[in-house]
C-alpha cells in the first residue's frame, strides 16, 4: 500500500495544480473516464461461459455514463509480468459509441510465453490509469471485477482485498466511490462465480461532481438497476429532511421542491411568523449503512449569519438505510432580512412572491455506521469468503457528517401597497396637471372703479394695479384660484369687484 500511496500522492500534487483549470471544463466539455475490465485468470468464467453478460454490461454502462464530449479510455487489467503489461490500453476515443467493438477480442490474459493465467493487482490498475492515460488529471474510473485481488498469485486474496479497501477509504485524492454488486452467475472450464462488482471511483473533486451529475441524470439506473452502495464519502449528505406540516402557523405551507431536497415555505406577508415549528422526518441516505447512533445538530444560515435550530429528538438510533425518523424542527426566521410590504423590493414585485434563500446546515456527530444485515447477506452470497463487508466499515476517523438542505421562504406580498402608491402618484400627477392648467387660464371680471363699471382680465395668482383715465392709481386687485380680492385702495377712491 505504501508504494501506491506514494504514487498517488505524487499524482495528487499534479492534480492540485490542474484542479482549477479542470473545474470548468468538467462541467462544459465533459470529463475523462476510464473503463477497466479485469481479464486475469480468476475472470475465466466471465470470458468462456457463453451466457456471460460481462462485455455487454461494460458497453451499456459506458454508453449510459458518458457523453459525446467525454474522453473515454478502455483498458484491460490483470497484473504486469514479464512482457505482459497491466493495465493495457485497448482504445481511447471521444465518447463510448464504439465500446462493444473495442471489447470484442478481449480474452483472459496470460503472464507471458509460459502460458500461465495472469494474476490480479487492483492497486497497479488504479495507479497505472491515473498516472498513465489520465496524466494525473481528474477523471472517473469504472472497474469491472469479480473482486478477487491476487497479486503474484497470492492465495491471501482476502488480505489483499483489505489493503484495497483501506486505500479506497483513506486515499484523499479518491474523492468519491460508489459500488454496484451485481448477480451474474457464470461457469467456465476452470472456475465459477456468482457475482460481479462494478466500482465507480472519482479521482479529484471535479470528477466527484461529474459522477454526481451522471447519477442524477438517471440514465445509468436503467442499466445498473439496484441503488449504488456509497463507500465514500461517508461524512457528507447523511440524511434528508422531509417536511410534513407547520405546527404553529396554519397559514404557512411547507413542501419539498422538485429536486426532492429543497424545503419550501409559502406564506402571505401578513401571516409570516418569527418562529416556525415543523413536523418532519429524517431519512437515512447512507445506503447501505445503518446509522447505529448519532447526535443531530442544526443551524439556519442566511449569508454570513447563523441561527440555531432545535431538533427533537436530537439523537438517532438504529436507523436503517432508507428508513425515516419523526422529528420536530423549530427555527427563528431572520425577520430583519424580510422586506417590508412598503420596501422597494416588495413594491417592485408588483404583488408577486419574493424568495428568501437560506440553508439548513445539519450535522450528525458521534456517528456510528454499520452495513445493514440484508446488504451483508447479499455480498456473502455473491462473493463467498471475501471480507467485503469490511469494506463498508468506515474508518474510525469518520465520526461526523455534514448535510446542507436548501430552504426557500416564498413570501406573497399584497397588491394594496402597490395600488396605494400608484394611486398617490396618479393623484399627485393629476394635481400638478390641474395646477398647470389653472395657472395658464385667465378670466375676465367686472370691477367698479369710483362707481364706474370696468372689465379686467386676471390670471391665477396675479396682482393688477388699477388706475383711472388720467393714469392716477386707484388701488390693486389680487387673484388666487377663485374670485379676485381688493388688495389696496387709494385714499378718497373706491374699488370693488362685482359678480362672481
């Protein structure tokens, strides 16, 4: 294990230098994938039994897991010996459309000119692929094997497999590992087997993200119909929170989004309450592990802020994979972050919803995981005598896991503030228009000047000096919006407005 670990550490150093440049291409332009098919002596029945489905299975998995943009490597592996090299690159291509033809001539490998069947070295196959075709860049390795690891014809295959399992758990550059145990009974001239194991190993974080996308697409589940067993990581994504109802606020509605993960709270702005208490269930997503025991802690995150979440009961015991435990979850919403109905954000929404994105950060501490009894029995049937159940015993260093559950608070704001604002704006505009019209409209008025009737035209908000026929001042008139008023009269003179 030391030799392989050192090789992978050197490859991991190169991986660290290329990770940033590979992160974007892994999403946009595909990811490199290698399909390693074991063809050592132990695999003899898979090649000689006419009913064997090994090669069709590999081609079908490759077709489901790859896209036309992926760089695909097809390899056979056993163990290097003399002139025989392992892993052996059979082909490299863009996409996996030609996989069946590439595999057609593949047969059981022999050590060399002596004719003895080749042994098996899992570590060599992984290292040779990463440092060879992958050039230490991120990629997914698919391994098809009967799970017999026998380097140099070592009869202690169980111990060799233990070394391999420890590697899968502890090597940090292998970021994700899924395992598909398959029932495939075959009988050859020399050996017989009951099952085949398919491993999916992500080398580097971009490969783990790509493997997650492949699984989420659902195409692979039509080929590998049983749910994959998660070997690594077992410190992430332990449980799913399934909401059932809001207990303390009947007008707040809770549901699960279409991604089957995001919690959604729908509420009218007038019915929003500071503290929400949910009746929910915790579902164990750690297939094939039983959560023998764990403590549950949670917090609500919005930006950089964190608010504790109360979970009751705050412990899990004996939760089988896929099983659920009822819990009561209570948390306080950050009301200071909720927009007021009169805020610019709410008014801009024009009476529609405003979404407040948050995240529920859930942690299981003092976590103890064990493979379920049903899964262990299945493995013993498919791979008798193999310590494969030990592969699914997490190392002691993994005693906690983290899960992030997105939460959306969708607040429905009323139209009343928008209508009131629009009405106020229209009233203001109308008043301004009316004022402008009035300010420009002149009106004729009848005025008695020293008892003589005369006519004057006045504009709104104007002042008019009144004089007699000789130009002597008589007084002043002033008009607002209505009838003019006499502002001033000279001594010994008279001035009055008649009519309306």
